[in-house]
């Protein structure tokens, strides 16, 4: 009896560690307990999920293959294995497994949700919406399902549906502050006809939402800015960013070291004489600092009838990290081997082969591709690279105002680090311009906003496309947008953001 109580206690500890995102400790304790309970479903899933969360995908894959072979009837293993495959970009196999699981158990909500998430990742939004609605029919008050459904509608630019579901979440689960943030992105608080400002104030005063407080602070900052209450807005921004920074373990030195290693590789630019010709797919890479106008340019270009939008893929980052681990300077010695197989191009195009289109021109708006301009020019010689640059102060403000939680954007919650990263970005551009002449087109955000017609034509010409008037009506573009920029990109160019920093300048206290 005491032994059983001890095991139950250990299982509870493991569950608590996992919920607290202490994955290494979870793995350690699970492995010890698996010696006693080797076929325990809960323990094996805790181990697989922990491996997945720390990026040890091969270990997670091996684990699930082993336990599925031993226990083919346990569908939770199949469900979690599909998520590992999704993370490994083996999406077709993941889709097949999840569909098979749902066929076996039509009301298995975890698999329905995971398949919907996969469809959303693959930009099959209509299919994802059907699946989320199916899940909601099983659990009508499920906030996560409603939020994911709202995200799909946001990508499709149906903002009335976005607001409808976000407000439903507000009623059914007031602690789910992501819904408040979503509302704030599309709502103008100068005319707060839905009373959302007062709703958020009540939450701040009455509800225990410690885990999601930063999200609510960001929403309150936007609301106060709409009301021209800039001091209050900045105070909420300061609190929000401080909370987010504490959650992160970011060190700028890793980015600086990566740049130094890349520079050492490309100081010997003889490797750039190696160039493939006649590649079937032409990629237009659009990159730059966050909040610098990349979404706007991507929408202008992808509004062209011959261009398909891939959105933000991060494919180049993933492939580069995999094939050129740590960007060791001795890579110069074996880059010929990498090049002879055209590794980066082949892996990249294998990821986009599922897109059915007679056109072979794509936009990829992965922000940090400016780090890999040399690799892109080497492996994608027919590609075009457009780099957006925005005035430092306004770029700083726009980054600081937005809750940018991608893993590679850990520097965005600290004013000093944002400025340092901006300078690192500028150093990258200077290096590539010196090393590889005319390797990219630099577009200044301010010029694009002030003279949208001329700059848009310059961009389209650089992409070697014939001009189409529809490119100026990019806000009618039906290509999906997977970021909070969807609302802004659905409107004509406006100039109000050009010098918004003046409203906040005294609060930043820059030297």
C-alpha cells in the first residue's frame, strides 16, 4: 500500500514538473520510474512530450516508434507521434496518422485538435475551421479551440469572425487573456462600443491571472495608445516587457558569435563562384527587422498574379542550422560537398512541393533571413532578396509594443537589446554588401509609405516581374497572413506610424 502511494506521489510530481515546463527534470524522474512501470502510458507520453518540447525530436520519434510497436492499440502514442512528425516537417505522414486515429475514435478531441493545428500550419484554413468546429461540438466552451478558430479567421482576414470568437472566450473564460490581446489588435478604443477597455480594467483589479498578465498588459497598452494616453500606455508596455524578459533566457552574445562565424566563412568568397542555373523554383525572400514593413512588401509582391505567398516559413534558418551546425569556419573546406548536392535548395523545395500551383514563383517572408544572404545567393542564385529597413526609433517602438514570442526573438523585450540587435542587423547588411555586391534590394519603410507607387514598381521590377496595378491594391490580396499584421495589411498604406515615436520619446529616455 505504501509502495502504491509512493508511486502515485511520484506520478503527481512528474505531472507538476511537466506543467511547470521543467522538462529536463521531468525526463530524469520519468526514466527512473519507467524501470518500475516500463509500459506505463502516462510516463511514456511524458517522456516523449518532454523530448519534443526541448527539441530532441529524434529521441521522441524513436521512443514513440518503440512504444507503438509494443502497444499498437494505444492511440495517445499515435497522436503524440504525429506531433513529432509535424515538428520534423514530415507533415504528410503526420496527417495520415491523425486521420487514421480519428477514424478509429471520432470523438478523440486531442487528435481532432492536432489535425486542425496541422491543417492550419499547412495553410488549409477551411479544413482547419471544419475540424475546430467539430471539436467545439464536443466541448462547446473550449477556449483553446475557439482561439485557434479565431486565428484561422484572422489569417483569412475575416475580422468580424475573429471578434465574435474572441468575445465568446471573454465571456466563457475571462482568464484567457490571449483573447483580449486579439481583440485589442483589431479594435479601436477611441470609440469603445463593446466596452472592452472596462472589461480589461476589471480583470486587472479582480481576476487572478498572474500567468497571463503580460498578455493583458500589452492589450492595455494598445488601448491606452488609442486613447492618446501615452504615459499610461508606456507604463503597461514596460510592465509587459519586463515580465516577458524574465521568462526568457536570451543572450545576445550567441547571435554575435553566429555572425562572426558566418563572416569567417564568407570572407573567402571564392565559393560564390559556384552557382546553379535553371532552378525550377524562384523564391523572393523578404526579410528585415520585425515590424519594419516586411508584411506590407510581401503583400504587394504576392498580390501579383504569378506569385504565391509562403508566409513566414523559417525554412532557411532550419536548414542552415541543420546542415551548417554552429557555422564553423572550417565549413569553407567542405562547402563544395554541400554545394555539389545543392542541399539547401533541395531541402527547401521538398518542403514546398505540396503546394499545387502552375506558378513557380514564391515569396518567403522569414524575418531573419538577412543573416543567411550569402547562403541564399550560393544555393538560390535565381532568387531575389528584399531587405526592409526602418528608422531605428520607430522600429524600436513598434517592436517594444508587440508581444513577439518566437524563440529567436528573445531580444525584443529589452530596449537596450533591441538597439544592439538593430545595430547587428545593420552590420550584417554592410558585410553582405561588401562581400557580395548587389546581393539584395534594400527598401526603406519610410520611402515605401511616402511614395508607395514608385517604390512598389521598383520592387516588382527588381523581382523581374511585369507590373500589375493589383500590386497597389495589395489589401485585396487573398493570401493568408499568420501574424498580428493581418489587420494592418488589410488596409491601404497609412502614414500615421511614420513618426509615432514622438508620442513616446520622453518615456524611453534614450541617450
